C-alpha cells in the first residue's frame, strides 16, 4: 500500500487531468453549438432567398387586410398602417383608390396618415392625399437596405466560422496533449 504522502502527491495531478477533460468537453460542445447556429442561419438565408416572392405577396395580402380592418381606435394594425403611410408618404397598397373599398372610407374618408401636408383632414378629397401606393415604397426600402443586411450577416457568419475553427483547434490540442500532462 502506498504511503499517505504518495497519495497526496498524485491527487492534484488527477484533479488537473479531470479539469482538462472537462474543459475539452465544454470547448467541443461550444464548437458544436456554434456550428448548429451557423447552419440554422444558413438555412434561414437560403429559405428567405428562395421564397422572397412569396414573402412579398404575403406582405401585400396582409397589408390589404390591415387596410380593410383599419379603424381609428388605435389597434396595432392600424398604427402600423398609419406609421408606414406617414413615414413613406404613401397611401393604400397600390394607390389611394384601395381605401375606397374599406369601411373606414365609407364612414370617414381617407385617414389623416394619407395627407400630403401636415394637419389636413382629407375626408374624400383625393387631391389632398398621396397618390403612390405603400407596397412599392416598402419593397424599394427593403431592397435598398438588403446589401447592408447581407454584409452584416456575412460578417457575423465569418466570425462564427473563425470561432468554430479556433474552438475545434483548441479541443484537438487539448486531446493531443492530455496524455503528456499526466
């Protein structure tokens, strides 16, 4: 049987070895987690690119539904319609005539967010409202900002790939050297 002093000398070595194996496990799973996130982002980008026309059609249909359900009480859809029309200086989906099919127009006329000038109340006067539709303007803004979004996404993806590569290299270095530590 080994002396008590001999057992005390080997205990720190075993503890250190366990710590190294634990670090290796965490680094390995960190690399796997980064890989999984990278793959999810890649799939989302591919799906977004492939189905971009369906996304446009869905936006157009939902914006048309929001116009039909528009009311001045301030629900979130009505606020979104007002915000888009005020910010982009547009009216309706494809033009101001889209409002003529809504209940709001038959009761009150055009909403104030369609006005060309601040503080006007257009009611049914088509000369006081913006002529352009919001769908074209929203799509123009989205397409003009697509380069920025793609650049930021590419930068994030590069940093993730670098992180995955470095974590993999570190875990390999720990596994190759783990037997030399003992």
